[in-house]
C-alpha cells in the first residue's frame, strides 16, 4: 500500500518542524489594548500583556487597579507558536478584561514583568472613554442598539423620606444565553430595599423607538432618600453571553430552521444610564416625635384579654399599616402609668412595592404587667407622619383600651416591691451549724486520697500530653476542627468590637459587626464559606444539624434586623443596641448547643 506523494511531503514538513529546535530568542514585552484605545462607556476592553521569546513567566501578571475609570471582569492566558521564514517564535499573552465606567482621558499605568530571570517594565497606555463611542459597533459585531440596559425611576422629584422605585430592564435583539451583574454600586444617600422579581426574569416582547425587542426586568429596587438635595444614582453594569453565527449550517436550508451549527458565544458588556433625583426637604414644623414616614399611616391597638389579675401579663399589640418607609418606625411610646411594667416589644413587618412606592404593615407586641388593681385604661398610641399628597404633617392615633385589673392592694413592706421574697431578721447567720465530726488518727498510707493523686499524676500528665498533641495535629490538618475550635473566641472578639462601636454611638458599624459575629460563628461551627453566606443557606444548614424552627427563625430575624439597621437613619432608643446585643449573645449560646 503506497502513500500519496502530497501526503508524504506534508508529513515531512511537519516532522521537520517538530524536530527543529527553537532558535535562541531575545525576550520582549509589550502591553496594548484591544479593540482600541477609544472605548465606549459601558463597553469591555482587554489589556493585553504579551511576552515574546518564552512560554512561561516567573510570576503571575496581576491586573492593575483601574478602579477610577473601569471595573475588572476577569483574566485568562494564551500561548502561541509562529513560524515565519523558518524562524519559530513562541509567546505568552495575559489578557485582563475590564468594563469602562467613567468618561475622560485616562492612563493605564506601567507594569513590572519578570520573564526568563529578567525584569521588564511596560509603557503606560492612554485610553479615551467616551459616550459618543457607544455609537460604534463593538469588536464582536454587536451594536449598541442591539443590546442595552435602561434605568427608569418611578419619580425623579421626591420628598426626603419618600420611597420611589427604580427599575432596570435589559433590551436585546440578539440571542442572550445568560448574563451577570458586573457593577452594582450602592446609591449614596438612600436607604435601599431590593424588590427584584424572584426566579428567572420574565421575558416579553416590546416596541421601543419603532424597533421590536425582547426585554425583561433584571433588577428592581425601592429607594428612600435620607437627606435633601440633588442625588445621582450611578449606573449598573452587566455582562451578557451572546450567541453569534460564525458559519452556516448546511442543513438549515433543507429543514428550514436555524441550528447551533457554526455558532459561538461572545461576552458583551453594557452599562445603564445614570439617574438624577431631586430630593425636596420636608417643611418646618415637624411634630415630636416624628416617625420619618412620608405617605400615610393607620394605627390600631389590641389586647389579648380585657380583664386580668394584678401581676399577671397581658399582650398589647400595636399594628401600624399604610404607605411609606415603614421600616424606619421605631417602637412607639405607650404612655402607661408607672405601676405598669412594660417589656421590650417583639417586632414583625411585611413591606412590598405598591404602585411607585412602598406599603405594608409593622407590628409591635408588648408584654405588659399591671401591678395595681382597678379599672385602668391603656392610652392611645400616636404616630406622626408627613402626608405627601396634602403637603402637611398628620398624626395617626389609636383608640384607648379599657382594662380591668382584679385583686387587692398589698399593705406594708410588700406594697413597695414588685415581686420576689423578702427576708426579715436574717442578717446574722452562724458560721457553722450541726454537730462536730470526730476523725480517727493513723491508718495506712494507701487509704489516703493524696497518695493516689500523687501516684496517678504521671499517667494523667501523659494522657494530657497525648490529647494536647492530637489537638495540635487536628488544628494543623483539619480545617473544620480548627474553625470550630476558634469559632467561639472569634465571635466573642467581634461582639466586643460591636460593644465598643455601640459606646461610640456608631450604630451602623455596630449592626454590621454583630452580623459578622453571628454569621461567622455559624459558618465556623458548620465549616461553611463565610463569604456570600445568605440567610436561606444559614437556615438550611441549621436545619440539617437539627436546630429547631424557633432557633432558626430567631437567627434569620436577627440577621434581617442587622441588615435593616445598617441602612436605617441613625435614630432610636440608645438602650436598643444593648438589648439587641444581649439577645444575640443568648442566641449564640443556643446555636452552640444546637450544633454540638
């Protein structure tokens, strides 16, 4: 069987190329930007670092910090071998992908590269980021009118403390397989409530500027301004994977339908438009106390029973409903007489989007103990708010509640105390009570406890040394064991830091540190990754180790309260942080017992 002449010649060329050693080459380094140095706002660009004359570098090329004008997306490395005029050239290229964010002329700084034992420095690169460049077609062939994202606010002029909704929507004419957020800046001067749709985005067909698009809401947030003035909401960025055609399916015309033959997926980054919101200050004359709610409120009160005995508990429920930022409402003052004992309330709330703002309900459940009998009355609860529609301050007032307290008024010293047992004429006690005990002298040395303690002490020392050695080995080799051992110490240190922040009246930092302490304890005890640990994951992990539903709900409630207080206005009862810290400390003890 003979081999064709053309095939023999091709095999010979390949074998010659593979057998030819690479000629000695000088190493060169250069940095360049693709697709060019003029970049559209929101588009992606690649910073390439090419090292010719080698296939490896002594250390990784770290991406430079371009945070002033671009966001880092990711890196990859490519190697290549080229033969030109019989000379073989090898090179390695590190590619750093960024998304352009800020308009203007910017400079990419020089980078230090080490290859083949030599040090090199690249030249700085000047790039121009412009909104006008967005009219050009991107390097992968996707035009700005084929894929973009818009930000729309339900209102652009609001009162201080008045909620409004911002909706981010993606518009596309191309085949988007998936996407992810690349930039989600936190709006400065706003309290944020994420009300994005659950599950996969609902895609629909819409017409925009006479063009047909597939569109979906990718993010929806309710914002509450915390101060007056003109505020800017920075754009968010996304990176979408778009399937584009690179060839033609030979069967497409036969079967009359497109296929995936000859397609590839390319990344496309886009940026939404910024928004400017005019926040109008509230007029003077705020009533005291003022809830900060702009909208409408209704207050109702109720007790679980209208007749109790003295020193028995009754549950008082204060329910607040209406429109506005109800999360900012702190526990209201009850105005009860001094002979009523009141405990801190249990708080629950449900808030959602209603029209172009927020609405919902917030409930405070107080445990109240009347100490004196008689026909009593729980006074009305008053909450002040600003009626945005009418432009005036109003008060929501509940109805008074009659309460019958049965029993008799105690007389004497007991009337001065709320409870407990008082001991009279017991301030002098004997040092020793009972008969004397006689002990026998003498006896065997082996019958004494001291002998056996002294005899067993070496064995106890050896056992302790073995246990300590095993503990050290586990700390070095078992990550889960090491994290579990240090979990309590780390959590206590974080709580101590939180207590110091509370003393400094830094409430937002206090709640952030408490959240880190509780989340860190659970992640260390259960050997979970703390970064990105969400409430749902925590609840499932606690359920797996057998924690009861009450404990799981308390943990999720504490974490939710920490998230709310981090963005809430810095107001409220100064003793609230102390009570919350005591609650979290007790909750951590319960979590420890449940996990162990």
